[in-house]
C-alpha cells in the first residue's frame, strides 16, 4: 500500500510472507532454509511540514531467520543437536526517525539532517561464527547489532 503527496503525509506499507524448506533426498534430511524469514513488515512515512522541512520514520520488523547450523537453545545457552536450523533468532524490530531541512542557493542545495537509528533501543541480534566446547555447548552464536544511534549531517549538492 502506498500514499503519495507533495505536501503533508505520504509513505508506504509492505508485508511479506515466505517459507524456505529443503529436503536432501540422499540423506532424507529436511530443514528450514538459512534465510527462511516467515513474516516481515516495513513501514515508511514522511510528513512534509513545508517544501523545505520534512520528518521521516521507518519501521522494520520481522520474525527473523534460523540460526544456521545444528543448534538448539536451552535456556540462554546453545547446544549441538542433530536437526539443522532448529533454533530461530528473536524477532527483529527497528524504528528510525529523521528530520531534514533544505536550503537552496542558486543551483546548489544544502540539506541539514538529524537522525536517530533504533529509537526504541531494541537489542537485535544476528548469527555469528561460533565455537563448540567438548560438552556440545556453542559459544558466540549471536552478536548484537547497533543500539540507539543518533547522528547529524550535512548534504551539499552542486
């Protein structure tokens, strides 16, 4: 779904659903694909206050992917198992906000912006290379993505 407007509110919404399942006919093994993300939602909104000032918001959320490999989660720990891609990463959610102000000079343009990524300061993780102890416990399975991250910048067009 999409709404376009030169003034006021515009933006779009997208939902996707997908499943990726593999079957190895030689071994009979069946497992979910490494990139099997079932649900994903993306929302983008822009509000133009004036022809030079705009506020933007982006929301991304999804059910996330399996952790590639033969692992299962027991409490907070991960252990080797005989089923591939059994354990999934926790759901992913990120909200980013931005404000722009444009200044026009003859044939040049200066844009000032401030932006905050991961406004909700949500702890999102991704798979990481891991090591396995002799007892079957896997260490370093996930790593944390960036926390709340403010920034400011200047864009010069000439």
